[in-house]
C-alpha cells in the first residue's frame, strides 16, 4: 500500500480554474501549515476554495476532485439550471 501524499488545491470560482497546486508528499505538518496560511490569506474571498487532500497520487486526486482540474462544476450548475424555466 502506498503512503498517503498530501496535495493543496486552490480553486478560483470567478475564473473557473485551479490557481495553485502544491504537493507535500507525506509531510502532513507542512501540508496543514500551508493550508492554514492559505485559509488566512483568502479568508475574505468567498470565490476561492482551498482544499487539502490526502491520496495515493495526484492522478487519483484528479479523478476524485475532477471539478478542480476540468472546470466541470460550472458546466454542471449551468446544465442543472437550464432544466428549470426562468420565472418572470
């Protein structure tokens, strides 16, 4: 079994893109410290998601958290909203 690696993702919903991705290997202390620093930096910016993920590889993270890498979350919301008629 592979050791858990830690990945920090910073996603900007305004631009619908991943603006930062950091790998910390198995260093959970460095990962959580960086996470806390990012949370403080973006505390007043509600358009930013900061996510700390533990996984066996970045490839797995790209599958389990695909919306951060492909921008699919906006498309999914737009598709869901298109089902409902606009009230006038």
